[in-house]
C-alpha cells in the first residue's frame, strides 16, 4: 500500500518537473512582442519586459566577453547601452515594432532603456548569447 501511494504521488511530481524545464514557448507576448526562444548559446534571458518611460533594465556579465544581444521591440523606442570594459557606448535606438541583433566585444553589461510617450509602457523581449 505504501509503495503504491508513493508511486502515485511521484508520477505527477516528476511530470511537473519535466514540464517546468521544457523552456519558454515562442509566440507573441504582451504588446504583440515576439517572444525570443532559448538557444544553445544563451547566457541571459530570454525575458519579456514592460518598462515605463525612462526605466532601465540591466544585464551584467561576470567577466567581460563577446556577446550578441537580440531584442524584439513592441510599441515604443528602446535604447541599448553596452558597457565595454568601463566605457559606455550607446549602441542603437530600436524603433517600435523592430527586431535587431547586435554583437559587441568585451561587454560587462547591457542596459535596456525605455523612451515611451507619457503614461505608456515599452514592451520588449530580449536575449543575450555568447
């Protein structure tokens, strides 16, 4: 009786763990933003963000390394800033409904900044790959 009960509880638990590790599905997220999938080289994200005007989200590397940042932008301008061994470089402003991938060497951190009209939110999906 005990062994059956334990097996009966273990199967749903294992199934839940397998589903939890299945990874994000691709498709459309909030604000119609394309959800970026995980790759074999992903070191940050993927993540969906909704930032208010002038809010920032920062991804930091443990050691400076060459990375490629992919962004799928929704409804407002988003600016990417790369910090490369201490110097800030504003890489690009991504206009609404645009997707880009940018690669840089010796990156310490990447900042995503929102420039939305008042009372609006930026919706974006991002991923960092080696």
